C-alpha cells in the first residue's frame, strides 16, 4: 500500500519556521514528508533536515519520495524523544527549528494491516512502532476494568468510560475482541449513535491508541526541555489534534516564556528558573476554511509556536 498523508497547515508552519539556507531543522514527526519537503525547498541550497518517525513505512516512503534532496535530508526510525541523542550522533547538537505534527496519518487510518480505525475492518493493533509488543488487542482483552476505564476517561475524555469498560469485560469473557469492527460495534451498542455526525467509538479508539503508543508520556517528556535543542532565535512549531495534546504544548510553551515558576503567593522568587523562550502564538492557529474543505481531517488541528531567546 502506498504511504499517504495529507500535510496539515503547511503555509502556517513555513511562515513561523522561516526556513533559510545554511540552517538545520528537526522534523520530529516525519510522516509523509510534506513539511520536510517544503523546509528543504525553501532552505535551498544547503539547508538540512533531520526527519524522525517510529513508523518504518513512513521513513522508507519519504526517503524514496524526497531522494532528490540527497544528503540534505537525514532520516532515522526513531521517536522524537530520541532527538537529543541522534542530534549528538550526527554532530548537530542544536537546530534552528523544530516541528511536531502530532496527527495520525491517512495511511494509518486507511490501512487494513495497522488496525487504527473503525472505518476499515482489521485486527486491532494501533502500534506506531511495530517493534513493540503491546498492541490494542492486548489492551482490550487483558487490561483490568479499572485500567480500561481510566484509559477511556483520561485519554478519550469519554463520559461513558465505566459503561464501555464493563461492556468490554463482559464481551471478552464470552470471546476475544479481535477486530476494529467488533470493538466499534460494541461501543455503539453501549453508547448509542453519537452526536453531530461523530462516531460513538471515536473517543474509545483515540484513548486506546494513545495508551498503546504512550503518546502523551512521550510528548510531555520531550516538551520538558525541548528548548535546549534550539539555537538562539530558533523556533518550535507544534500541531496537535485533540485537547490533551494541545494542553501539554500550551503549558510547556507558557512555562518556557515565564521568568519565574514559583507558586503565585510566593513573596521571594526561589525557583531558579529563567525565561527560555517567547510565545509566537498567544492563541492557537487553526486551518483555514479552504484547507478544512479540502482536507476535513485537518479541522481539529491547533498550531502553537515559540522562539528560543
């Protein structure tokens, strides 16, 4: 299957990163390479991009598609949490720009082999990195009810988390829940038809995917000190697709922009913190109406950016 991914908010990303020749950029979520392609094009002739993705199919497809850029594109099959070590390995250490596009690719949604979506019937999987052992089928069929409820409530913000978790437990005692269709049908029976055209299993699938891939843990860990990877005046742009991701990005960027992180009622600053960056977006940017018309999956995207001091 050809690797496909509709690149989101390209113009906004480029306007904020401002690619230039002789500069280095980190694309921490390479995907189909659409953002990296634009960065390489606009930083010609000597701009460099390090592209990371833990999906081997994404890395292989993008290497082939962007091979015309030669050694200006460096790729690794890795999660963005490994960026520090990889930058050190290739001798860059710091970069002029960082991009994270945290969205799920069209390839993952449409692929029968990957088991991410209720839109196609497939075995429950949802692993971004197929080298790991834990998959969605194991989560659904082996996790205790209390863990399932917590995952659905915390990662899916699902108000019917308890009912769905109990229904999963009851069903798997009868037989294993193996496919995306089986899980989606079960959730629909419990939760009803959903509202405003949103499938009732959407939150459940999001929650399980986040749990399988530890997405929020990885993002929170990276954001803790990602500013250290930026050169002075270097910029970071992050595109999130649900409130949990956006909250992590917002809080991290706001912390970076503060000169003190002591509790509000502290009389004398004792935190030892100093401002690391300035905000470039006081509020998140959203895709244009034209973009969402062409690519409806972009409608939930939120973009935030910050610049290293």
